[in-house]
């Protein structure tokens, strides 16, 4: 099957901060400090008045750039 632009664009996986903490084995404070960084703004979306979701792929890329 040929590679197409449609196959290239996968749906972004958004997770809650709680899942983010669990995946990276972070405490709540550590996770929210990381998410509060200006670089992480493009990985976050607001889903309500107070709740946020994190784009897992973008967050991983940004964290690699920060910590490497």
C-alpha cells in the first residue's frame, strides 16, 4: 500500500495530567512545574474552565529537547 499524506497524519493522543504523571513517574508538583514551562504551551490544550489535556507526542519531543 503506498504511503499517503492521510497515513502520515495520525490523530494526536491527548492525556490528562494524572496519566502524564503516571507515565513519567513524576510527583504532582514535578509534573505541574514541567507543564508550567513556556515551552510546554504548544503541548497543552484547555478542555474546560480549569482542565487541561496534554498532547503526548509533542510533550515527549519538547521534554527531549529540554533534558538532552
